[in-house]
C-alpha cells in the first residue's frame, strides 16, 4: 500500500501509521470499506439472487412511496413517512421485509431537498439491513424514447448512497411500468442503453431489475436473455433480473412466471389486491399468487415478491393512517387487513435471509437530519482519541478542535488568506483573517446578506476565535466568493458552513471552485452545527479564485485558502466519523433561535441609525443586541436578515385569558373568539386583543422555529398593528397549531402567511383543520414581504380542540384568527385587518363585512350582488356583499391587480371590484338559498386570450367568449334569464380558463339598471329539447383511432370497457349541434382536449384522487350541421369510455 504513495509521504509514515491505527479502532465494528462497496452486495447467480455470504436470497419485499410529482394529492404519505422515517423503517423490518422498492420521480427529486430526503429514507432502511431498490415512476405507461433525461438522477442516487457507505445495499430499478406502446426491440435497446450508463458512467455494478413493457407484464425469455448477454459483455457476468407487476385483472401470467423462472431471473415488483379502475378488490388473488410462489415459483428459482404498498391512499394500503389525528402515521399505527394478509401469508413463511455485509454505515437518529458522512479521502491525519469531542446532538460529523497553533511543516504548504464572512478581522489558529466587508481583492455577490448571531450555539464547540468566526456569516442560495490578484499556483480551499437554527428541511448546496464542481453538500438541520468543507485543490492561472454555490439557502462563515507546496495543506480541523453505535440527544427548545421579547418596541430610526447586526468593520467588536432593540434601517445590500435575541432575555407578557365558554354570541352573527400572534407578543388589531404565541391553551409543534424580522417591508402595506403581527412568525414544514379548551360550536378560521425573503423555490403546502383538508396545495409566495390571509375555513368543534396543520414545504405563519359563528352554515366573520393581501382582497379594503342577507319579501327588483374577491361596497345604488357572502362557494384562485389599467375605463368603485377576481380552469361558482323562481343574471368578466365556455345551471344555457388578449380588458355579460328550482341553487361553471369579478341577480320581471359597458352578449340556448340518449362506445368502428389504444375491461364502464392511451387520438364526424364525452377520472390520469372543426373548445382534467367512471364533458351550442371532432391527450394518459348524442344525430 505504501508503495503507491507519493515519495514525499514516506517521511510521514510514522504519523500515517498512527492515523491508520486510530481508524482501525474507530471502525473495528465495520469490516468492509467504502472502496470495496461496488464488489459487495446482492448479485445474480444463474437465475437466482445470491447474498453477500453466497446464500440464496429470496425477496421479502415491499413498496414505499418517496416523492413522485404526480402523487401530490397523497403528498402527506411521503411527508408523513419521512417525518418518522426511523419508525417506518422499524415497522417494515418487523414485518420481515428484507428489500424495499423506493419509488420516486426524477423531476421531483430535482426539487429543493428532495434528493437528500430520499437518501435519508434509504439510509434508514439500509441501516436495518434491508436492500433498497429506487424506482423511477416518471415514464409509467409511456414510451422510453426520452428516458435518458432520468440518467443523471440515477447517478446522483448511486453517488449519494456510495458517499454514505451504502452502495452494497443498492438495487437499481430504472423505470416503472413502461407502457404498451413500446415494441419489444425498442424496449431491449432502452435497457441496453441504461445498462451502459449505469455500468460505465455511474460505476454501478450491482443488481439492476428491469420492468417490462405493457405495464410490467412482458414475459419474453428471448428478449430477457438478450439483455443478460449484453450486461455480461459490460461487466463480465450478467447481474440483471426482470420484474412483472400483478393485479387481479392479470389472470394468466402468474402460473407462466413460475415456469419461466427456470430460464431467467425473475421477481414480482408489485402485487396488489386491486388495480383501481381496472379490477375489483380481490384479496384472494394476492393469497393465491403467494401460494403459487411458495409451492412452485420459489422451488423453480423465482426470486420473490414486493407487496404493493406499505403506506398509500388506496385499497392496497398496508398501514392505517391518521390513527393519531395530529399526524398521518405514528409508532402505534396498526396494519390494515391487507398488511396482515402479507404478514401472515408471506413474510412469516419465508426462510430467513442474511443481511448484506455492511460498509461503514453511519447510524443516524430518526428525528433529525441525516448527514452525509465525509468520504475517507477528505479526512486528514487523526489526532489522538483523547482529543475528540462528543458527537453533536442531532447527528452530523464529529469535529476535533484545532491545535492551539496552526503550524504547517516547512516546504509543504503555506497559509494564503482567510476571510471572516460577515464578521470583522481576527486571528484564528495564529493566522490573520480579514473582514469580508473590507478585505482587498475580495468580493461577494451583490445582494448577499451578512449578519452575526452571537446567541446561537456552535456545535461541536471549537476554540473561542473559531467560534467567533463561525457566528458571523453570509447567506445566499447562489453564493459567489471571489478572490482576485491571486498569484498563479495551486491552492487548497476550505469553506466553513454554519446552521444557526433548527431548519426542518435544509436541502443541499452544490459547491464549485473556478467553475469545477467540488461537492454536493447536505445542509444540517441542527441548530449550531458547523462543518469545514474541503480541501478542494484548484490551480489558478488567471489571478482569480472563485467559490460558488447553487441549490438551497446556506450560511457560509469563512473561506480559508492555502498555497499548496509539496503536500496537501494542513487542515485546521479533523473530521472523524461517528461509530455505528452513535446516539443523539435532541437539542432542547431553549437552544434554538429565540422569539423577539414582548418588550421589544418599534420606533422610528434616527437619521444615522444602522441595523444592530450589520457586518462589522475590521476594528469592530461584538456588541450584544439589547432586548429592547429598536427598528432601524437595513443595510443597503441586505436581503433576508434576522435579529437574534439573547436566549436568556426575559420579558413580561401580558396576555388576555382565553375566552370563557360562556361568551355571548349575538344570534345570527359571528363574534371574535381568539387570535394568536405567532412568534410575537400580544398586540391589539382592529380593537381585538391578539395573544402572544405563549398564550394559555395554545401550543405549537415541538421544535417550531419562532422569530421576528422587522427589517423587511410588508407587501401590501398595512396598519402598524397588523404589520407588527405579520413580521413575527412561526416556521416549519409540518405545522401543528392547537387551541385547547375550545367550547363546542361552529367556528371559522383565518391563517396569515408571510414570506420575508426572495425564496426562489418556495413550493406548496396543504392545510388541514381538525384533520380535514381546508386548502390543498397552497402555493407559497416567492416575493419578499408578501403576506396573505387564508380562509375563512369553517369547522365544528365537539371535543374541545381546534387544530390547524400544514404538510408540504417550509412556510412562515404569522397569525391565527378564530371567530365563533352562531348562525347557519356559510356565514363568516367580519375581518379585523384593515387591509388584506392583494391576492385575497382589494388593496383598499379587506374581504368583506357582515354578510348582506338578500331581501325575499317580494319577487321584484334587485335581489343580490357579490364582489367575489373583495369587500362589501355600494355599486349603482345597490349594496354588494363581499367575498365572505352567505351561501356562496367558489372554486378558483383569488387574484388582485390593484394597478391594472382597465379597458374600458370606469369609476373608482367599479374599478376596485373588477381588479380583484376569481380565476382558474373549469371554475365553479355556486349560490344557495335562493327562492325558487326566475332571475336575470349578469357577470363581470376579465377578457381571456383563450376561448372558453360559460355554462349556467349545469349547461342548460351556454355562452362562448370572444378571445381578447388585451391586458386589463373587461366586460359585463348578460343579463340572462335563469330558473332556480326548489333546490335553491344557482350554478355558474366554465369549461376553460376564466376570471370572474362580480355576479348580479335581479328578479326576472325587473331590469338590471347597473352600468353596462358596450360589450354585452346573450346566451344561445342549448339544444335542451333532445336528450343525449344515443351512446357510441369508444371502440365503435365509426370512430377513427390513431396511435395505440389499450382496452381495459370493467363493469363500471359504459359497455363494459374503456380505451386508454397517452399518445393517441380519437376522432369522428357527425351531423348535429351537441355531444358528450364520457371518460374516466383517476389519480394516474392527466388531461385531454376536445377540438371541433380544428378549434379546441375544451380542455378536460381527468386527474382525480378518487376513481370515477362515466364522468361527462359536454359540448353544445354548435351550429347545426356537420362537425369533425378530435379528442387527444394534453398531459399524461387519458381514458375515454363513450360518446353520447341526441337520437337525431347521424355519424359517418
């Protein structure tokens, strides 16, 4: 081994031998090394899988979901799994599982932090001796012609597992269920291409499992053997297996597999009791397949089964969810009947399999971030074991403090420069470090935030100088640290990172030096954790040395550069891996960043005032921020800057007691109940007392970060009290705000969100109220200062608890406001904020006041009008209700454009109403509680560049807009006579994207006298006289089908089957004026377009978390005559069941 080292190392063999001895002691329980990981693990021998000890390996497998972008509707599954990933790993291990198929989409893993979370889950499973099989579901049901786009993510997964010493636990399953539209020869070529990449580029030599075409139902021994021969040519021996997926609608394949298992290596990658939309629920199918495997398949060499699916949101779910109302899953979540079936009939029947030989596995706690171990090549000469520091709470590497002096052996390397990023000049390890604000020939990217936080811990604890350096930092998601006038030579670069708060989803950052990639770094989630990255060797030839990052927001505390001599630069800190038995203690709540005390006051800054924690000049000394900090102007270049407060600072909080259960409510109205200033102190807003987040009978999820940031402007501007509330916040990716001792009754809830920096990838989150979804997939703003008021969300409290939860991306919540309602369902509260966010209310007022109840004394005159996304107001002498109107529901996104120039120009009150509106694809607006009778209806609409159809009362009347791309163009359309039946419901719908600002109703014998712009349309009555009773099935010979359609049989479809495709078209020609398209809705389906005579008239979304057969898209009010129709996928796969026409319609 020594003979391979450069000559200049021979002088230090004694030192190196001591280092090796220490490493042997540290890793004595970990026999294998990362360097041999690729040669250790599962392999194919003949047709069977063989474990690391040479024994046969039979798969006792299970599927788990981890971040698939088309599964957003079940996003709580993956988030809930990740939150207790150690517990979930324990649960599957306890079942007897030895391999987990971990499903993902490469596009979703590209999003912030998702790859790290995926690897964290994989590590938890591997740490318990289970193999992990990542499976990309991006191309499910589709072709593989562009599948090379997924290659880099496969390599990232392999590299990530390799860096964690876990490559020997890895099986690769490139693509889930390629579709039926791929020829066998094209499929074989795609497998050869991905094998070439995995073997030669990614360097992965482990087992690769391949799904066949036709939704993984292909059984072609010749094709499989061709792929095996190709793999043998790449690596010497074949190391591939082939996977089939079985559900009750696939009846003949199982018995064929048991025979074919003698010829080629086979596994069953999915086995479930129902294929939603294609088969009924049939647990006996699973039992029968398991029995066939145990009795015939396994003796013939078949390699085993993966159950579908451990945690999910359909009938194949094996784990009960939401048994704890606060969280999707917990340690006590029991198995479903499907889970018990697998446990008792399969896992308990298999012979025990030995686990793979471990390769330096670093045990991580399940409750905190899992840190990527530093590769062995990045470590340097170990110090004696007596110099080590206990592992930090929350995981990560263990750092040994530097020696008192930074002596470097002469002639090897020399200190060049050290920059204290965000701080002042100082001495670290006997070397002079410069201040980033004043260092010559050094620049930061414009807009980089600089600050110091002397109150957060530094873990592990270094010497005082290093600690002071670490506590100042620069913060950005795309750093550029540039040294100029650098002498041309070779250098070694180190970068210091620091995390000063408990960040629940920190993500990753990619470091480069002079444009060359150096390291993908997993940010720590632990408050106080720091790392020293490097050394990164770079040769300077043009006088510049630049360190850049891209990825997630990251704090950098220092950059240290050594000029390389004949040896690698002497590091200041040794990085040592924790042992496998390492445990972690969660950081106590008092160690996180503290909330601004209640005594902090807001005052106008003096003309010369500067922000307390601005970057210090070279001669500055650290000054503690007093508890009574005043608001001052931020530095000119500041972006996100926070004012830390001392952990020991105390303040007297004067909070009103929670409302008594006997609080009086005026019948038929609403009354203020409670409001919480999250992260802040007690405050009065609109004459209502808001409590601090320390209020009695209120709690946050443990570990929730709380803070105030008074240096970022609030957008749109609000009164001072509301601004004070918005600027303080609680931050988490999985909030749980709980009010207890709540009197039973009906309430409405509002939630205030805030964004205090320019977040490039904010993501989405879903809010639930007492476990029921209140708002799904809320898009978090990326604009600095943006705040929003969400709600009203109605809830009935019966058990004394009102809980608001979030699940998704990290989000800041500023306030929780609750009103008690003593009125029929649908009445909502009068708002307290004087100005609401411009996406949810007018810039000049909040979203309404006490609802106006329309008069029903006589069926004449004005009946009702609603400002759909604004406050109550008076227009044309009539009182309009605001967005909180009684008995109103609107499905759509609320938007305001307060500065939009309107065409035609109108008066200020009409302009206010028009500039805030509801928009979306396939809008649905419902008014209830209307007395039966005839009414005249008018709508205020924004013009759209695309055509859409407006439908009244379920399509009995329709109107098609005239596309207009002029920004700010609007019109009032109508009036139209509509009939409301005994149900008391008025329904307005759109097919396509529309924007509606207001709705007006007059009794039919009255005239709508409100102002009318020049454009007014009249509905063309639909052909309601002829029922659509002529049914034409989707496989009818009169329909033309291009591309590949697959038939699926089910008794729930019209005619017993439907057609399914992701790339084909269906067309027909008919004579008439209307038709219906009957289709299937399912969570795996996308959208399709309906074009009539070459013009798209509808885009239909068939994606639904619940399966629905015989959904209908109607096209009517066509001119009577011959029309040609084309139905085609717009996004993803679609399922067309039938067409319906009036009986007089003819087709050709």
